[in-house]
């Protein structure tokens, strides 16, 4: 793993991973998706998730580890597919 930071207002990172998540929701309540990174981080990364579908949901990240995280998706009586993109970055300078 390398370094990450800002240069002239832009983010640069060697410890950057990104991906997409698709989850068919089961109706009322909270569904979870376990996401595994392609390569293990050396430090617990920052994770940002953005919704890319029109499904009406609330989402949050939990259980961040060196090798992945859990995406929690709350919906009310929704049985469609929700899609998300994520970026994970280790912003330490070790």
C-alpha cells in the first residue's frame, strides 16, 4: 500500500479501491450486503457509498475492516433492486 492525500484540490491515492453493489431488497426492514475488497488494506479504510438507482432507501456502512465492510440498506416495503457504487481509501501516510 502507498500514500494518499490532496494535491491542488484533487485527491490522489495508491490505496484506493472502488466497486459496485447490487442488492434485491426483501421488503420492509434492513437488508445487508457483505463487501470484500479485492486487496486487503494495511489500515482500516474510509468508505464512501453512493446510490446509483432510483430505489428509495436509506443506507449506511458498518463493520469496516481491513478486508471489507457491511452495507446496511433500509427500505419500507420495497422489493426492487438497489444499486450502489463505493470507494474505499486508506488515507494514512505510513
